[in-house]
C-alpha cells in the first residue's frame, strides 16, 4: 500500500508540475496576445490616420488636376462665340477613380458626342490630349503628334482661331506639336511645313518651308 500510495503521490506531483508549466505557457501566450493586440490597435490607428492624409492629398491633387484640365479646355473653347462650359469631375466606380467630362450650357449637361458639333468635340479632344500630357507623372518628350486635329472645325473664322489657339497653347506650355493637316489655316500658322505626296504607294517630301 505504501508503494502504491507513493506512486500516486509522484504521479500527482508530476501532474501538478505539468499543469503549472502549461499555466505559465498560457500566461505567457496571453501576455504576448495582449501585447500583439495593443500593437495592432496602434497600427490600425496609424493606418486610419494615414488613410485620412492620403485621402486629403488625393482630393487636393484631384482638385488641382481638375483646375489644370479646366484651364486648358477653357482656353481652347474660347475660340467659340458662345462656348460650352466643360465640366470635369472625379467619381468613384467599381473601386476605381474615373474622370467624367461633359459639356454644359444654361445649366444643362450635354453629351458632347451626340448633342454638339464635330468642331466643338475636336477642340475639346485636342485640349484634353494636351491636358493629359501635362498631368503625366513621367512625361514623354515635349512632343505631341496629331492627325487632322481640327478637321471638323468649320466656319469663316473658326479654322483661323483654332490655328491660333493651338499655337498659343503650344507656346504657353512649351509643347512641340507635329500634325498632319489639309487645313490651310493650320498650315499657314505652322513654324515649319513639310509637303508630302504619295506616288505609287510611297510618300515623298516635296517641299519644306
């Protein structure tokens, strides 16, 4: 009986020691978990603060971009006697930021492609191409190549005003514009003109002025 009793005592002592060790491990784990939670709370707060800053910077950047685009488009559209107002707005769709552009007149929004003339769309498209180049984070060389940029701009004075507008924007932002055009007004306003004709499927430069 004494031997059996001694064995039970040893077993209980061993069990108690094991349970104490597990308790210590659990206490250490709880301590580490609480510390981890505190760190996560601090990081979450920092991330929330960073998110607020990023949102403010993004909003400010978007506002600056909107103003920049609007300035260039407004300058381009000023060639018309009664120009449309061009509205530029950043919107969130499908988790992404997109840029909406529309024309407006007398407080009413107008679809540029279906409710305005081709010349108006040509001028706005040219201005937006220039604005897009200006706001690039990593700009290409100061050269914009265009194909018949104002081909639908018609009227007694508009083609000439369009040519002057392109030249003014080019000088203002230091952007060289190379274009293909049949418009006499655009050709006359160019700094250099290359006359090209196609013979038997091959283009030849006939004259440089």
